[in-house]
C-alpha cells in the first residue's frame, strides 16, 4: 500500500514539474507581440485553385504545419496534421484582414481539452499554430483529492470569479459548438465557451454572466470579455458575426435568448426572448449568414431521438425585419448538428453549403430547398465529420476531415 502511494506521489510530482516547465517556456515566448508568419505559395496548390471548375472538388497535396507547436500537441500528431476536427468543434471561421481561416476548441474530454488556436493559409497549404496550448487538465481524471488540487492550482488562477491559466487563457475549456466567430472591427476571434472548467478546482464556474472569451491573433493574447449586463452562461449556442449589424448575433434555445454583441463597446443588447417551440431552431444547430439576402440560415435535425426520427428543419432569421420563420420541415436533406455537419455561405455562388462526411448539400434562400450535389472530380470521403470554411479570396469552400492530412476544396456553381 505504501509503495503504491509513494509511486503515485512521484508520478504527480513529475507531471507537475513537466507542466510548470512547459508553462514557463511558453511565458517567455509570448512576451513579444506576434509578427504574422508568411509563407511562399505552393505552385501546385495555386495551379489547382486556378484550374478548379465550377462544381468541382479536389483534395490538395499533403498539408504542412508551422508556428509554435509544443510537446502537448505533438502527442496527437498536430505537427503533421494540424488541429483536425474536434468533438462539437467544426466551425472554422474566416478572418478577412488576415485572409486566413481560424480554428480552436476542445474535445469532449478525450483525447484533450486544449486552448490552442490555429489558422490555415490556403495558398501555402499550411496550418499555423498561433497559441500553443496550456496543460490539458483532462490528464488528472485518475488523480484525486489534494494532490490533484495542487497540480491544478499550480497551473491557473482566479480573478473576479473567472478561472485563467497562468498565461491568461481559458482554463480547462470546452467545445465551441457553433459559438465561434471573427469580428473584423476589433480583429479578434470570439468564443462563447459555455460550461468551462470541469475539473471543479480553483473556482466553480459562475453562471450568472456570459462566458465570452476573445483571442487577438495580432497580439497573441486571450481576454475574458466581462460585460454588465449580459446573458448567462449557456452551452450549445450559435454566435455569428453579422456585418450589417456590426456585431455578433448570439442565439441559445435552451436559455430562450437572442442577443447582439458589440465588440467595440463590449456590450450586449437583447433582441428577443426565444420560445421553446419547433418554430425556432433547437440546440446544437448550425448556421450561415446570407449577406446578399440579409438572412441568417439555421439548420437543425436528423437522426433519431428515443427511437423516433428527428425531422430536419431549416429556419430563416430576417436581420432587417427581426423575424424568424421555419421554411422546411422534412425527413429529407442534410443533417444539422454542430458535431457532424459544418455549414458555410458561398458569397459568389450565393448559396449555403453543408459538408457531410460523404456528401455536399446546397441551399438557396429564395428556393427554400436543399439539393444534394454530385461534384466533378473528388467528393468528401471521410469516416468522421469535417470542419469547413468558405475562402472568398480563392472562391472555394475548404473542408478538412480528421486524420487525412489533406484539405478538400470545392468550388460551387454560380447561380444565374
């Protein structure tokens, strides 16, 4: 018995020592402002993008990685594959000022709960790690009591009822669901994090105010966006930047709220109370903003619940008219869940696209109908969910499945 206890104490001490050394190393690197890494475009990729036809799909050559990739990420082959899709983290958002697509989010407990941030540069076919992660608190599931508490407390702190890592980042983060967006007005990535810090140490989450975090890529820093008043903490939300409102629309079915966040003023404005009926999208829906029609398109459903099929429903929110409408309720069409079907808006083809693991679906606001697409060339062929983002610079939808090491690009057919 004594040998077992001694072995456990040695293991805990070694882990704590390694984690504290890792954090100390990162603190030094993060002191300076970050200069954006630039790369020489890959001629093979540029040729593919130039010659890509309408309604054609292609897998690019094996991707590359760059940036500050640490030992924690290398355990999951991120130095080879980049971040890959994560449970309930498929939203990959476009930063127009950087002309790159940003991604972050944690898995559902396994294999990791990391606060790393990445961006993808299409021309060079490169995943760039911007923020290397703090230690994964999920590692301590098998350690109990005071020893676990000591390790957790060595890697974070509490300020104004919010828990931070020692580097000022989200402590023990959770999924993004569909609540991730980029606001070009302040050049920041915003993440409504939901139920953070499952370890339960340091401080229990205060659910009375919104758990909104911002990451500033030009400064390589995280910031907790405290606001008063604000909505409460909520899981499985939608957060979508709406250029016509110069703010981010937040929707949560479970908490019956829809609000707009103004990042420059750091204020929330309540738009409406959301009734919990089928006339409004349920939790874990996906969305895309049709900037021409000024309609937020939201899709939800598919699969079964308690043995019964879940109908697939598509909704429109009229930004200018401030009105919801349910436009489709059917057994047909794509799935609509934030852990399996990313959704984007193609501003050239003027359609919303959903990328399933083995299919592409197209939706035009005026037609109110989903159409399954048969691309020329390659089609999605992953066994798991893709992440996806529309790239307006090259007019392609980029999609990435877990473990393939290759980005899929698709150019939609323009609508007449």
